[in-house]
C-alpha cells in the first residue's frame, strides 16, 4: 500500500495576502492555494513546511491525516477570548492534546496515532469543512469540544472512575462535534452516553432579541464604545465575544434544577448498556432480515416449481438441450432444473420415476465428466 498524507489549512480571521500566497507557492508547486486556504496531498513526497509555524504565522485551522493512522487537528484561538484555566480543567489528563501560547493566540494541537483507517468523506474538500465550525463554537462559549477530549482520556483509562464530568453533558450533538468524534475514533457508545444529558447553555441555544438588548444595555458605556470601535476596525471576534458575554449572563440568571454530575465510571457503565442494547437491536435486525430473505427465497422457489410443473415434459427436453451445449453455463442450468424436478418428485411422491430418468441421463452423458460432477448434490 502506498503512503498517503493529506494537509489542509484554513485562514478564518485574516485572508492571505498576495505576498503570503507567493511564499506558500514557493514551498509547494502542486498545492491548491486560495486567499483562505492551503490544501495538498502527498503519496510519495513530503510536506516541506512546519504546521505549527504555519499556524503561528498564517492559519487558524489545520487538519492532517495519513493512511497509516495519524490524525491531527490544530485550532488557533485569540487567547483573550479563552479561559486557559477552564481548559486545563478539561485537558489535564488528556495526553493527545498540547495547548501552546503564540503571541496573542493559543494553538490547540490534537493528535492521535495508529487509528484504524476509515473512509467517511467522499470528497477531500469536506474534511476540514466538517470540523471548522468547532472554532466558532468555542469562541462563542461552547466548550463541548473539550468534553469530547476528556472522553478520549476516559476511554484510554487516564481518568479515575470517580472523577466527575467537566460539563453536565454534551447533548444535543452538532454535526461538527459528531465529525470530530468520528475523526478521532471516539467510542460512539461513550459519546452517546455523554450526549444523553444537555450541556446547558451552548452555542446552539437561541438568544432572543430582547435578551441580547437587555444584556448589552447593562454593559458600561466605556465597554460599549470599545466594542463599537472594534467593529469599525474590523475585529472579527466582537460578535463571538458579545455572545459569550450574553450567555454567561444568562447562565448566572438561569434557575436550572441541580443534577448530580456523572462520574467517568458511571459513563462507562452507561456506554456498556448502550452498546449491549445496540448490539441486541442489530442482532434482531439481522435475524429479521434473514427471515425475510428466507421467506422471499421460499416464495421465489415455490413460484419456480409451480412454473416447472405447468411446463410438464418440456422441462426434461430443456435439460437435454442444456447438457448438449457442453459448457459450464449449460451444465449449471441443467443441474438446476434437475434439482427442481427432484423437489417436485418428492412433493408428488414420484421419486422412483425421477431416479430412473436421472440414471438414464447419467448413462447417456457419462463421458461429460464436468456435468456428472454437478449431479452429486441431486443424488
């Protein structure tokens, strides 16, 4: 099997300048380079750049995969919009994640080795596109991505069974979260167990116009002025920052019933139960499908036997005609007809007559060894 490596980078906050693209083109003559992306695949060569340096300099998202099982996702975030201490609460035991500081940004580097290959994207262009919304979700205050990473550690046994989950849950799953779980091969049943409870306020929760207006009205005038100035200056993060502020305010005001957080051990037990139920359902579906196919085959066989009975002696003449073709197709057809004629004889209790006619055929065509071999299942 030949090697295959796929690299994709996306610039979200700031498009690449013409000078940037010229630098990148100098590093790769084959890559697809646009104002917002760099994409290339390699079957024999190697990537000439350093992904971390490229993220520091140009890009906000990076995806890498190799057909020997390495998967990597990097996300660059403005560090002023991320609570690093809160992230550490999710990631302290997760070995596959490295969080780096680069100037005014944090770079989250997620990598897993030796994953089983799986083709779940028909188009290479869909690979990073399916995961890209995670960045905006995090900037909008949705931290369920990091809960999934915590589940990676749970699955690996790096989390003590009595340690409680870092969020109330992760439900309902978004398309991007589901794509992430599949990309890094998380245990689907463990994810399903975590998703049985909602995360609370997430980027998926709608914010009414009244709630937004009240929250903004409560901001100090100086902060409003600063935010408006940043909008005029083209800061792409003002919207996400405001949404996070509004959601934090809503979370403090919301009166949610207290629900005891689940432990890692409880999640694993629930995942086992989900797995058993799923496997039982799949087994029942397979059995139902087997019975359906069996019934369909019986109906088809009954219809075929009825048709043969209506044709009478012409079927025996057809057997002879097919044998005389002296090829595999003819022998197969003749043997199939004889097998059906035997079944009809058994139904009519005329097996003695059938045996005599079969013996006569065997004697007439005794030199056709390949045909005689096909008679063994009929005897």
